[in-house]
C-alpha cells in the first residue's frame, strides 16, 4: 500500500463509533473479572501513551516516508488512544480501576525513548504484537458480548498496525548487515516483552484457562509474522551458500 492509502485507512477508522455493549460485563464469569480488569488496565496505559512519537515524526528525516506517512502515523496514534478508551470502559464495566502507572508500561516507555526513530518504532511494533496476541487470547475465551467484540475489533486494528509498521521497515532499503542487526534487535526485544507479559499476566491466563503453551504459540506466531516483513535477505539477493 502507498502511504496515502494508509492515511485514508486510518481516516476511515477514525469515524467509527465505539463498539456497543462495552459497559456491560454480565456475560463474563464473576471469578474472571478482577484479574481480567487488572490486565486490561495495564494494557490501557500502553495504548494511551504514544503521543510523543507523533510530534517527533515531524522532525525526522528517514528514507521511505513522506507527508502522508507522517499524517498516517498521527492517525495511528489517535487510533491507539481510541483503543485506550475502549479498554477503559471495559475495566470499569468489570469493576476495576484504571491504573496510574505500571512497571511494564514504564519499561516500554523507557525503550521507546532510548535512541532514534527506528528503534522507537521497533519497540512500538513489539507492543503491537504482544498486545494483539494477548487480546486475541482473551477474546478466544470470553463469551459472546460487548467485551469480546471490543477486543476482536482491537485485534483487527492491531493486525493492520503490524502491516503498517512492517511496511515502514521493509522500505528502509537496508542491506543484509543492517537487516541482520534489526532481526537480532527485533527477536531480543520481542522475546523479552513476551516473557514480561506472560509473567505479569499469568494470573489472568490461569484464571481464564489459557495454558502457557497456547499463549506462547500465539505470541511467537505474531513475532515471526512481524519479522517476515524484513527478511534477512532482500528479494532477489543471493543467499550465501553454506560452507562445508
């Protein structure tokens, strides 16, 4: 897709109303609600905290981006804020409270502020992957109702976000050494984030009957999919022959 297509995609999404039924959680078993509310409150912090990068993109001089990309990135940030509002309604419906701070959210913020724009976008993509996998796992267990519909809509958005950010990295024009370095950074960050989420939200997974093996497979599937946007060897490049 062209960046103008992505901009139009986010513009159309911006006009959507919030999913219906978010404020009602009667269908959710009472025993699940405390842990589920706590987990969603943690993710709500992350969904609502991407505003800095929308300002930084105006000053960035990076290959492969233009005015449409900058506009699309700002709309993406607004869409993340919408996800935060959806999750906030869910948390209150479950009888929980929104969180002011959380150590995992602070960890992601620290990572986003480390170096340049590309690393910040890599960390952002990691957050999209772990969030999308976690929401999908929860939705797979929730009974039909507003909360499941809300999480399924966020999952669909996160899949588009993965494609959007993946396209940015695919357009960087890196040779094999930089691609290899990105793959190492990607897998290191993604696996660390996956471990953090599995530990921090183990109570919710256990309460909702989601085995650790199933959760791990879901995370690894999306991590691999994101990594495939920037394969080690560019299309048409010769793959070095194995020695020996």
